[in-house]
């Protein structure tokens, strides 16, 4: 297809939409691979290096201009797509995945997406089709992720992940082989500015609307149902682009879409439960419509920006993506001077301001049925819901109970690899009856947007109770093969912060004379002893001196610190100390002998035995295992 000023009557071919979809798919996946690796870099080498690598990767669209100048439109696009495909192959065949590979793959994908966006600027029809193509790719990504229960195929090994990898790489190269010609140029940067909208749009997708783990955590839905809700939003988004393309849209619908995008984003960032379920699909519908409208407004002017200026505008959007995503994430550890929801709201505001100015988007008639594609993808989550394995949930018989406690560190190991299977295998080999977990991530980008609670529950076939802490996507979990009779979330004092903390109290039918109560928690670190102490007091009040109770978790207090005595002074017994292992460390890389902040305390009517600290590289903490029985 030749692209130029006289191309108003041209139609987008399937190959172009296919390339846009596959590129968006691969870029979105590469970003989810890159973020945990950057998280590991930050912990090992400092925030400066991690932020530097991130910005280098996301500044890559600025190279679209030089590549276009040297190689021409088609060759530049083919080169970028080839590197993206090679990087995607590398994710499967290079272990562990290095941060440089993820950064280069992300950079190549962003360059390819920028060149595809520029090629899609010849007509308003192309503009709306580009927005639809991106959303089709994100929908396909949701379907594939759903098949792996939110743990990306790129992290996995085996036949099926390898087939997925080969299909993505082959599809990218095949679609990129089609020559797309050239676009006209106009030496004015303002015509290129709408290319920056892609960054804020992707930020909302990554954090909320294309994140099934976020939806599952925020609504209480099972992961397949959450994926289905995301796909419904995608279908509504494509339908919105098609609808507003039927003619000129008056001011009222444009303002309404902007208001929905802003209000929906606020709801997603602050609410939970049914409000999230309602807000998510309509927010997606508004966001996609505004993206298409913003790009179309750009194309109402019959002139086009150079590849240099398009690349710079796209880079501006990607810098906004990194800044907004990082600010939203780090706010839980480093409170910033504005409320946390302000960062995604800024992304929504950019879409709202640009999209509300446009009056017309004109998709070609042949794309009118594309809204069906996300709905077709519903077959997978529906199948997973019907075929879900039955979770073991039986009453106990009064036998001693094996309890395992572990801070998972978001399932990100020391090399930045997201590997919940390593965690599951270790737990499985120990055959515990009760598993107490901290730092369980459910949709956090820096941990790959995996739903660790749902994934482990299905993998180990153990029901779970969940308590959000730092936010609704990060907290504490108790899994048990026993029936969970009660589950209560207790908010702990915020004090000096910076993180919100919680405790989870569950009552299990273990077959003892008294109900077996487990209180799981993760307390503020010892740098704020007054906050830590206040949180311990709430834990002790929650316990209330009851029988057959354990309090387990990351207490963030060393045995030599004063707050550790608060537990024993209240009459609780430390499993590690009473079994003669007090000098052992529970840190994977201890700072000193006996470095341990992970504890299992029990009421005085319980007997601890067979205590052990297990070796694992899957987290920065080591799992603690003990057998518990009534005296």
C-alpha cells in the first residue's frame, strides 16, 4: 500500500492490523518481563541504575527518525520487528533472562510500534484501525496470559510456551515483510504530538484495565472471571471506536467519554469490590475511544510529521509512561507529595484532553466486526472456570499440623526472575497443612502482574484467604488443606509508615479440641520501632490470649530488639527458639549470624517440633517449617 496525501480512499489490509496487534502483544509482554528485572537491579545496585536502564529502553522511539533516514520506512520497520522477534525468542531460550535482553526487546518493540503508528497516519481510517489493532493485540495477550493463569509464557519452559514463542516471532516477521510505502512529511512538531498518547494509554492498560490479576484482587472474582471482564471491556472499546466513526460526534458524547475515563480511573485506583467490576469495562471503552479520537484529530489536518518528530512525540509519551508507572508504584514505599491516584488520573487526563477535541473517527466498514474478537477469547476463561480443579478443603483429624511460613518477595528471585513454580515445588515437597505467606503480589507490574494467590492456590489445590496490605495488590495469604471457617482482615496502625500493613486472622477446622486460629502478618520494619511496637500490640489484642493459636509472619524485628519480647512477655512461645534453633538465620543472604525477622509464635497450649529452615533461591527470605500439636 502506498501512503500519501491522496490516500483518503485507501483501506487498511489485514496484514497491517496483524502486525500492529502482534507488536502491541510483544511490547506489552516485554514490559512485564523488564519491570521485575529492574526491581532486582534496584535492590542489588540501587534505584539510579534501575531508573537509568528503564529510561534508556523507553527513550528508544526517538531512534525511529534516524533509522528511517538511513534505511527507509520498510527496512527500518523490518529491522525493529526482527530484533523484537529475536528478543522474544531469547526470553524462552536464554536463562536466566538478563535485564539487557528485556531492555533491548522493549526498545525494539517501541521503535516498531512508533513506525507503525506513523504509517497509520495517512488517513483517519488508518488511525482508528491502529487503535483497534493495538487493542486486539492486548486482548490476545490477555487470552494467552489467562491460559497460563497470569504467569507469562515468556518466563516458562516446556512445549506449549515454546510453541507460543515461535508463533509470536514467526507472525511478527511474516507481517513485517509487507511493504507499507512512505508517508508525507510536514516540518511542524505539533502535528506529531498525539503520538505521545500511546504512553499514557499503555500505563492505564498495564496497571488496571488489561490486568486480570488486578481485577481478581480488587473484585474478589476468580482469575478466569477477571480475564473475562477484561475481554468484555476490550470488546466495548473496539465497539466504541467503530460507533464514533459512524459520523461526527457532538460535544456531549466527547465530554462524557472524558468524564468516564477520569471517573473510572479514580474508581479503579481507590475502590474495590463491585465498583471495580463496573468501572473497568466502561473505563476501557472510554480510554480506547479517546485514543482513537486523539489520533484522528491529528489526522484532520492533511499534513504529516516526519519520522523524527513522530519518534520524539512517541518518546515523550513513553517517558510519561515510565514516570507515571514508577511514581504510582513507589508511592507505597516513598510517599510523594500528591495522592497516589493522581498518577493514573494524569494518564487518563491526557487521553481525555486529546480525545475530547476530536469530532470524527472513520473506521473502514470491513473492520466493523472486530469487536467480536475479544468476545471470542471469552471461550478460554469460561473453559478454565468450568474445568477448575477442586480445591482440597477437608476437616482435620486432630493429628499434628505442619505449618510453613514464607515471605515470597513477590516471587521475584535474586536475578529478577518471576518463578512461582519454584515456590510451588518447594511447598509441595514439604506437604504442609497450612501455608502462611507474605509479600504476595496480585497484579503489581514490578512483579510481572502475576496473581500469586490465585496461581499458587490452583497449583497446590489449596483454598486461600487474602488480606491486602500495602495496597489491594500486595499483602498476606493463608492457604490450608483444612476448611477455612472464618477469615478476618485486621488493619494495623500506620504510624510513621510508609507502608500500610495488615494481619489476616483465619480459623481452621484442624480437628483439635479447640478451633485452630492462625494470625498471619507482615509488620513495619525495625527502623520505626514505635510503629512496629504499636502493630504488635494490635496483634496481641487480636489474639486476646486464646487457645490453639499461632501468630506467624515477617515481624521485621530481630531477636535482640526490644519489640521481640512483647510477644513472649504476653505468653507466646517462639517455635524457632523453643526447638533449639534460635541462632539460625532465615534470610537468604544474612547480614550477620542469626539474621532473622521471620517468626512463628504459638499459645502456651501448643507444642512445636520438627522445626527447619529450608534452602531456596526463590525469595530473599527462607521458608520456615514446623509441626504444631496441642499439648
